[in-house]
């Protein structure tokens, strides 16, 4: 990637969306993230309506948390050895298929709680692969000086999910029932896969990177880097873990709180959930406009947040 324009055009900010390859990635992610927002509300509401048990519903959160926790380090090592685009496309296709099976089996009266949990777990395993692949793909599509804006725009798709997905999902649940909303979610993953297919990565990154170390050796290097060599990285990992712990607890208890204590339906739940994404979307918008800063400036933003 050329940096010839780094002086006059250090960061294109929102204009990155109008570029061919990053634009396709962003629109695909926006679509699939809105679908994820539909899924979050619809799936939890579906399980709670099906079982009437808050414990059964929180099992969904547990099944969605275990794969990233256990498989995350291995996924990163293997992704270094694989081309990113085929991995991301196949992950979206598999997520579409697994999500489609839940309402299909329910309509055929073939869906048990065990089967539902199995499908949720498998979807989480597959989704664990997508996140690291996406993070590693972004630097291959933009200049180094544009990386903060690009990451903010990609993070913005997650915030759009939190802002629009639950509100839309609540209305759709009231109109077509929670299980049918999952059909729509499945379609959004297919749209994301179609957007990924035409993307062109830099030619030097298309092939599989040659590896000389074993998977175990690379894992050891990664753990030493985080826990021994870079105290700042470890600090950021801990901060991120605490943040996600709090957000996850909020998200998975909200349906029970809304239904049992506030006595509201799916539409009101969707609006409550969407309120969480408002401030995050505003912050991502600001970061997308903000000029690239040095490492100290970025750390000040993290600490302030």
C-alpha cells in the first residue's frame, strides 16, 4: 500500500466507505451486524418464550462465550497461515446455514433444547473465526495512516448493530414472531458473503504466508508477548475482558428484567437494547473523523473512555 499521499491526505476518514474494497467490506459488515442485532434479541426472546426459564436463557450466553475464550488463541495462529477472504466467506455461509436450521427445525417440530443449544454452540465456534480474520484483513485494505479511521468505521458497524438491530428485531418479533426473525438474520450473513467475494486484497497477502514455526511455538511466542514482554498489551487485554464481562451481563439479563420487572414486550425491549448503542455509535463516528494520532494519543483515548 502506497503512502505517497500521507502528507496531504493522511486519513480519508468516512471517504474510505466510497473506496471499492473497503466499501464492500463495510457494507457487508453493516448488513451482517444488523442481522446479528436481530439475532441477539430474537434468539434470547425465543429461548425465554420456549422455556420460561432465565437459567435456560443465560445458557445461551455461556455457549456463545466458551468458544471465543478457548479457541481464540488457536484461531489467531491458524489464520496467519490461511488466506483471509475464503475463510471469511465460508464462515458467513456456515453461519447462515446454522442460523437457518433453528427456525426450520422449530417449524418442523424437530427442535429440542439440546438441539437448539448445539446449533447455538456451533454457530459461536464458527463466529469465533470471523472476528480475528476481519481484524487482520482491515490493514490489508487501507494505508497505515488510515488504520484508526478504518477500525473506527468497522467498529461503527458493531455499534449500528446495537443501535438499529434490537429496535428492528423487537418490531419484527411482534409482527412475525421471534423464530421467523432468525430467517432474516440468516439472509444477512449471505449478503455479507456476497459482499466479501469481489474484494481484492494486496497481492502480497493473497497467498498463504510461509510458516517456519509450529503452532505450539507460535502460541508460546504470543503468550510471552502479552504476559511477559508487553505490560501495556496485558493491561489492555484485562480492560477489554472487564468491559466485555459487564456488557455481556447487561445484555443477557435485560430480556428477563424487561419482561418480569418492567412488564413490557419485545418492541420495548428492542428500544431499551438499542439505547446501549447510541453513545457507542457517536464515539465511533467521532473516531472516524479524528486525524490519526500517535500511540500516546490513542492510549489517552482508551484511558479516558
